């Protein structure tokens, strides 16, 4: 079924001044886009029922394809379903989640990884049942930090304390960070822009994830064409 194209709201948030308009699950909870995120949530809740994924990576083939917005809204949707959810901004080269949620950029993930602060000292409450860890300033060695034993221990603790842990990672084509993170996640959701992402880039991204042994849960299609019916955010195609 064809779905209408959405005019993307501004992503830029005002730290501690309220969420970005792109956080539609908060700013427009009864709208069609929010319903689409609830559909994505349902697909995720029933994915691989014998071994349901808890730590889920969100990435994309290239930049500005909607992965961070999808990650943030999926986090809200899971929390609204009474699932304790932690969202971590692992895009240390271009963190945006704190802006989307309207939160401070400190404390942050870098405090946890580089300065060994406790995980509980770094998260901020974005909504009931939803905690967010901001990314922080770009370190000189993002890939090494994300592949460190310290980060692995952080994920282990988070997966014990939360029902779901969502990781917002950099795009696959730009740096190795997402591939490193994919090996530590239970599953990967790949975001693509229906108007921008090339099929060859999507195939390369899926192949790259498979090469590192990642569990590709599916593709979330964003920004679909307008034909007058359906949802403004296309949902989910399982991998």
C-alpha cells in the first residue's frame, strides 16, 4: 500500500527547552506518524520470540537518513508500552539525540567510557520508563571506546536493568563504529530514506552487517511517497 510522503519537521531541539518537533510520539501522539512507530514497536516486540532481542542498534547506509529520529521515537513508543527503555547516543562523531529529546548534552556516554562514571550518573529521564544517555563531545578515538571492554560491560549492565536498550550509531558507509557496535547488539534495524537511499548503498550496508555476523532484524523505510493513503512513515521489512 502506498503511503504519503511526510514533510520532515526540524530535528534541532532546544536543550532543556522541550523536544524537537521530530519527536512525534511526544509532540503529536495521536498522529499517523506516531501510529506508524507503534506499528514498528509491535513488530519489534514479536520479533524472534524464541530469543527476543534486547540490545538493538539503529544505523543507516549514509548520513541524514532518519536513523536518530527513528531511534528516539521507537524509544518513546516502547516506554509508552510500559517497557523500561534506555536509549544511548553512540554516534560520538555527530550526537543528536539530546537535541531531539530537548535534554542536556552532559552527563554523557563519554563520561561513562573515558572517565568511568557510573551508568546511572549519565542517563537523563526523558519520559516515564525512558532514560537517555547523550553522546558528548567527539573523542579522538570513538571506535576504540565503542569496542572497549568498558562499553561491553556497560551494555551488559544495561541489558539487565532495562527491557530494551537502543543504540544510535553512525552511518555504516562513513566509519567503522556501527559495524563494531553491531557485533555487540542482539539485533540491527537499518534505516533508509525512500527518497534518498540508493539500492546499491542499502545492499552494501546489509552485506557489511552480515559479514560481521550481525543479526539484521529488518529495514525501516522513512520518508515514503505521497499518494493519499497510509502512514507517513513506512514501517518495517524484516531481514
